[in-house]
C-alpha cells in the first residue's frame, strides 16, 4: 500500500453503526481496521467494551469510538453526558 493511501486511512474511522450489526460483523471491521491501520473503529455503544477487549492484546489495535445521541441527536444534554461517560467507562477512546 502506498504512503498516500496509508496517510489517508490513518485519519479514517472504519464505521459500522447498523442496528442489525452482529458481533461477528463488528469483529470483522476491527480486523480490517487493524490490517489497514485506520484511526478508529466506530461502533454501537453496546459493543465498545467487547471490542476494546477483543483488540487489547493485538499489536495493530486501533482506537474505539462510538456515537452519542445516535441517530437523531434528539436526546437531552443530560442523556448525552451520561452516554459519553458510559462509553468512556467502557473503553471508548
């Protein structure tokens, strides 16, 4: 892979936020992200702790991120603060 593509991928969040996402699909994007050295995997909050544990001992692990107030953003600020704190507690970077 050439240097320019690597530079771009290092700034990309490899994302899977589908409501139907399965753990096997989440693991697959984690594997892809580690293979291609993306900045993070962006996944549903319910998978953050499991994803972090899955990549914990991998040499090419990447950051884990999630979304808050997804998909509409209509949650109250208090709810969003709780979601963000919970994501960090679960290992989100």
